[in-house]
C-alpha cells in the first residue's frame, strides 16, 4: 500500500531534519518538499501524487523566509528537491540568491501560460489569484471605478481599505504599476491611495473585505480567493459578508488585471531532480489543477481546467500578461516608494 505524505510542522522539521530527511534523501523514490503554502489541505495533493507515481513525499513547512534561510544555510547538503511558496516575488528572491535551478519541461510549457512562469525555467506558476477591487454593493455603482489608478481619485477620500505595504501582495501590485506607469507616476498614485484610506492598514485581505461589509470603507484591494472562500463557506456570517460585496476586475480596457501565483521551483542541489520535475508536472495536470480550483479556490493556471463556480460567478476577465518575473524584480523599488508615500 502506498504511503501518504508525512507532513511535518515547521518546528518538528527543525528538530528532526537531520534524521528523517537525511534518511528520506537516501531513498530512490523520494521527494523532499520545502513548502511555504499554509493550506492544510495541500496534503491531499501530495497523497494523490504518491498514489499516482509511487514517490514518497516528505514535506517541511515553514514561512518563506525560514525556508529560504534553510536553503542558504544547507547549501549543497540540502535535502530539499522542491520549493513551493506563494507570490512570484518570493520565488524571485530565492532565485536571486542562487537557490534554484532552471528546468525545462514540454508539459509545463504547454500547460502554463508564459507570463506565469520564469522565462529561463527557474520557477513555474501552479495556481493563480487576481488582485481585484472589492466594493460595497449598496454604496458603489459597479461602473464607478474601473482601474487601479482610480483608487487615488479624491472622490474616494476615506473609502479605501488595504493591508500593509510590507505584505508581498501589495508590493507585487506596486511592482506591476511601476512597470506599467513608471516610478514617478506610481509614487504619485501611492500618495493618493494613502490619502484615501479609511483607516491605517491592518489585518489581511479577509479583514479588508469584512470591513467593507461593515461600512468602515467602500472599496478594498484583495486577492480573489479570499472572497471566494467566504462565498463557499458553510457559515451564515461569511455568506452574509459575501452577499454585500461585489468584484471589479481593474484595467479591463487597457493592460488587464494584475495576477499573481502560487509557484514551485526545483532547488539548486535537488538530490531527486527528476522526481521534482515529475511533481511540478503532476501539479499542473488536470487532476491536480482541480484541487487548486475546488479546494483552495485559486484560479487554475492550466487553461483546460475551469475555476470553481464561485469564481466563475465573478465573471471572465482580461489578465495583465506582464511576466511575473518582471514585477517581482521591482519589489525593492516598490518598498522604497511605499515608505516614501507613507503606506504603512
């Protein structure tokens, strides 16, 4: 009988790495994953991969910073084969530190649109999320705002909600704006956004959505899956919030809506490189992409797989096809702009 994923918490992994992963690394049909996605249901993916391939998966979970630091400290002795995290900027950080290796796969290049993978093959998008504008249905007309740039319009003074600029989702959006409009215009936009905030940034995307529903503000920046999860929830209070909120896909008349990814990469010293590539290919298969669609409520990167019905109900949208590597490269500059304009 095939073994299921031996999932470890970060703290346990730190204690047992020398014994459990060292032993796993010696096994021929093994895959060691450093996982920065904090979705407990992901173990379903690894169990299904084992069932399909016979490859035993060992998962070490932690924050992206912890995992990157481990890869740096371990160097050529690292047992890690695959690094998985959320946001292209975090993948770009690992790539910039020389912790990843480029790989080529016809299956990956066929299944993943070019703008959702690193051009040299250093990392690949596995699931996608759109950075959208959520609005209060009872206070904002759907056509009243159409672009990210409109969030800086003085008409929205005291009406905009967003999480901290230190969050990578905010920085990636800023990076895409720098690419689209230049640094000077992006800084001016940032100052206008800060002037329009309903309150100082606090909490995550779900907190912004709930604040709009509660009347704290009328507009919020959020990733698409946060509202989708409220809509798919069995809790009456979540459904009540969901019913009050509408979704605007910004910039449909020009470059399209900013999208980001959960992604994976083969580590530089992967002892089981071939198994890591097999895992990436499996994660972009129709079977695994249904998981991303139906369980984590992200958009599949594989165009053959449809999104969850809750996401489909938001409507079709035009994506910004700026390569994720391009806006990820702007993160440091974006952070400097956010600091100067007072986006805390």
